C-alpha cells in the first residue's frame, strides 16, 4: 500500500518559494491501477517523484507498506527502491547497450549472478513480446518498442510498484493503446500496483481503476474512474471529461445541460423522444462516448431554450427517464487561480529544468 500523508513540496525560485505540491493525502491499495491526472503545471510529475523520493518532500510522509521512506538513510532508501520501478516519458534507455543489456542493467547493479540475470532477461523479453529484438539497439526500435524495453527494465527487479510518468505521451494513439494494454495485462498477471501520471483522460479511462484530479499542486477530487466520469465535482475534472473546445468548459455556458449515459438506460432515443414529449427543440453542442472498464459511457452537452418553464419540463423528463444530468454553472475559483498566474507555471518549469541534472543522476538507481 502507498500512503501519502500531508505531502508538500516547494522549490526556491528567484528568492521566492514555489509550492508544487500542497497538502496531498492519498492512499493507493495494493494491486490497483491509480491515475493522477491534471493539466500541465498541476504538480502531478513532482508528486509521483515524491513517491520514490527522486524529489524529497518539503514536509509530510511517504509510506510504502507502512515504512516511511522519508526517514530512511541512503542505503535503506536504495534497498526500498528495489520494490519501485519507474517508466519515463522519454524512455531513458542506454543507447550503447542492446535491448537485453538495457533490461539486464538493474540486475547487474543489484549484484544478480549472470545465469540468473540471463534467465530473468529472457523471461522479460517474452513478457513484453520483444524476444526477436534482444540484440537490437535503441536507435533501431520504434517508440512503442523502446517503451516496452523500459517496461521490461522496470520489472527486472520484480518490483511491487511501477510509477509511469507520462509514459505514453510521446507515442501515437495506436501505440499508446498497445502499451496501456500491456500495463493492464502486467497488473492482472503479476498483481503489480501501477501509478499512472497523465494529462489525457483516455489513458485513465482505458486502464485505471481509481483517479485523483490535480490542479495547482492540490488534489481537487478523487474516486473511482466511473464516479469521477459520471459526476465530476471540480472544474478541472469537468474540463478533462466533458466534450469541449479544450479551452472553456461548455457546461459553464448559460442554459446548458450535460447528460451522462451509463449504458443502463432503456427506452426510446433520448433527444428525439424529449423533443416530442416536451415540445421543444434543443441544440447539441458536443457529444462523445468512452469505454471505461469494458463498459461504454456517453455524454452530451445540449443548449436549452431560455424559457425557464421549458427548461423545467426538460429536467422533469430526464428525471423521469433516470438519466443523470448537470446544469451549466459558473467556473469555480480553482480555474481562475490556474489561469491568472502564468508566471507561477513558468517558475515551476524553470525549477524543474534547474534540477534536471541532479535528478538524472539519482534516476540511475531506478533504471
């Protein structure tokens, strides 16, 4: 089990303090696939690096199976990290080593004997379907194949936890799906706990069981993917989930409704039936369908007539059909904060850049 308690992480930037992670408390159960999602600058990558202490929290606790990593000395932390694999966005493969040599690297560092290491490498190559690429070099691989090597390397020490920091954002949609299917399969076969950092809702929908939504370093909401998709509580979640122009949540427009369909509804088609029974025409602003946990979910944003009595008739109709809906509402304060301070996001980028060399050195323990 992963437990984050009152976690904070701050950086010093130009004599000012930047709060990248603020008072985060989160519990991730063994065997879960847990998504942490948010827009750029939300603090999600900093948060995941706090789990294995690539970033040491300013305050708070990181407990893995009851052991607080922040209280371990260097040797104890290196030992604890053997249970935590990490997959990076840019693969971080060693260009002068073959595929099998890249996978063997953490085993060599761990002092595993050559016969045992060879057997483990062979097993992992088969697991990620790269046996035929064993002697190839990273430059000879596609992006998806490189990420499969990175996954195999992360599994080399038989970890209990795998952290994925935007592991599919550099891949095309088809390759992304294949990598996510692989991660899901590894979770089912090996029981490994997977934490997925992403800014893409489709990644969460495809493989995650639970999700936390981040904005400005804070957890805005968390729960099962089903519940967050069906009833988003924060403005950030709505922007990530709703079909929109990617800038402003359409549900914040006046006289709009967001309808959510779980696949359990029965009867006549909703919009045409509503038009006939309520005697009113509505404008469909956007719509989409997603598959979550093997089940199809849909949503639709519709623009209503301005007449309040007509709006009430439509709401009564939806209630009678048992269809979940949300009425358009003003944007919440979290978005005003997020959009009002681009300087803070620039400071965050600079802080990350300034620390890059130190992080790469420490990441060597994890690859």
